[in-house]
């Protein structure tokens, strides 16, 4: 490798689920596009892709959490145990990441942020100690 050639950047591999208003709000997040490699499935089923790609995290709409989030979380973790499952809720200028930390005591990790900083807040959540180590994707 030449001195002038930059080293490849390592970025978490994210898999976005069915897009709704919250995940669509991330389209304007420069930090998300600048920091992560995002794979968006064409269909609505995320589980088969999670099984194959083994992403760092699967990003889902908070509506899925409110309806049957624990079941969705458990199914995705069965497909890819090291993958973290995060749900995003956006209300105007504010957003909130939700992650199920533990099934037993029903613990949640909440990451509130401004909508425009949702990518940065996600990065902070993924770097929290005690969480599974991120699977890294390499890009030039």
C-alpha cells in the first residue's frame, strides 16, 4: 500500500427494515450516510437478509416495536445472534432510538436525539460497552 493511499475505513454494516416515516427521516442525515454502509432490502422481510449479512444492527420503525417488538427482536436475534436490533421513533425535530437490552427484566436502552443527529446517536449506542461487538464492513 502506498503512503498516498488512504487506509480502508471500517464502518458498521446496517440493515434497514421496511421504511416508514421514521427511517425515511434518516435520508437527510449526513452523518448516517457518511459513517455507515446501509443495505436496504427490496422486500419487507429483513430476517433472511440478517441471516446472510450478519449486520452490526438492524434498524426498524418504532411502530414495529410498539406492535410486537419483543417478538420481532427475538426472531431477528435467532437469525443473527450478534446483530443488534434498534427501533427508531421520530416526532418532528426529535427522535428516539429504542433497543431491547434484556428480555428477563424487560430492560430498554433509549437514545433520545434531534432528528438531524440520529446517525450520530446511533453510532454512540453501537459503541456502548456491554453491547455485542460490531461486525465491521470495509470500504475503500
